[in-house]
């Protein structure tokens, strides 16, 4: 059993990381009072823009690691810019946030496929070289922990965990985090205290878009390797992880890790003797069924921000 765990753990982490960073961005968005169900579309935009940047750079300069770093940065920038559409519709126009997010999902897939076909001649973008796994030499030989965490690991894993630590601190230990949470809980009281609610909500949406774009590009450079207009529904899983994790960073971390393990087991079950007798379809739908059950169980004790999804109207102050 230990051998199986040691084999699948790196793959489970690879599945977890894009979910984690996308859900963390959604946490900031919803804590500011804006519901963002356009995460899947924003991940697709990040996957496309980052993948195209990496492809062009690798064709010009070869398969150097810095080309992937540039692609990740581009994905964050484009994801943040694309999310401004949702921010403008939700904040300035006070549109229905669910409909706006749905429009982002629909537009992103069609737009990126159209651009990919016109730029590359096909709807796909295949990277000449993806991000490689590495061992952390000093830590990889630590008993138990070393083989699980510090062997066959991606640099993006530690980048995202660092971002998680920093943004958890910002959310709970800084005045900015307090103001952001106030906008999602009691926006009129926050406005009365002199906080620019619209500005804080814009920042929350942009962070969400940037992190979703980063998650989409990480999905591409770690285990996908090819953009095809989809991120396999990871955006919707990240949204479920946000709800299942009760809008808390550590809850989101635990939930995304569970999803990562469930997805990995379903993908490698055919080569694991212990799962050979379980019908494959059961393992494939397992993480989604558990998600639905968990959402039903925890819906009554939901700790969502009180003003999430509600447009802020200065006139009602």
C-alpha cells in the first residue's frame, strides 16, 4: 500500500495545484462580494495565452525553463484582464453575476479555439516541452515525507503553496484583508466607514482572474501538455472546492487535495490491482458524486459571505 501511495501522490499533487490556486482566487472574489462561476472560462483563457506564449518563445529560443515562467506570468496578466469583463458587468452594470460568469465560460472556449485556429492552423496548441519534475536534493531522503513531497515535484507546486501562505496572511492579518471581507459581509457598513466597495470588489475579481489564469497554465504545463479549448472542468471543481471548503483557505486546501487524490485514483485505477475489480465508471464519477453529497450535507451550515452575489447600490446607503 505504501508503494502505491508513493507512486500516485506526485500525480495527486499535480491535480491539486491548479485547483488550489483557482479556488484561492475565487475565495478573494467571493469574500469581496462577487460570485464568480466563470472560473472555467478564465482557466481556459490562461491556458491558451500562456500556452501560446510558451510555444512562440520555445520556437524562438529553445526549451529553456524561463519560457515557461514567462508563460505563467502572461497567463496571470491575461486572466486578470479578461476578468474585467465580469467585474464591469457585476459592479458597474449590476448585472446578474451568475449570468455574467456563464457568459465568460461560453465566450472563453469559443474565442480561444477561434484564435488558436487562426494563429496555429488548428484548434490545438501543443507545447514542444512542458515543465519537468525534479527532486529536492536536501529533502528528498527524509523518511516518509521525503518520497511523498520532495521527489518528482514541480516548481509550480511550491510556488502555489507560497502564494497560499502569503494570501492567507493578507486575508486575515492585514487591513486590506479586513476591508475586503467587510465588503463581502456588510458592504453598506464598509462604505459608511470610508471603504471604496467598488474598488475592493474590482481587486477581488482581478485576483480571481489572475489566479484562474495561472491555474489554467499550470494545468497545461504540468500534465496536459496541449491546449484544446478545455481544462476538463477544473474551474467547476475549483468552485465546488471553494464551497466544500467553507470559504476558508485551509478548508480549500484539504478539499482540493481530496479531489486530486480522487481524480488520480480514477485515472490510474486500471494499473492498480486493488482497484481492478471496481468498475471504471464508478471510479471516474466518484469525486463528482462525493462533491454533490458533501454540498447537500454542508449546505445548511454554509459560511458564505453574507453579501456575495448582491449588487452594491450606493443609493441605498
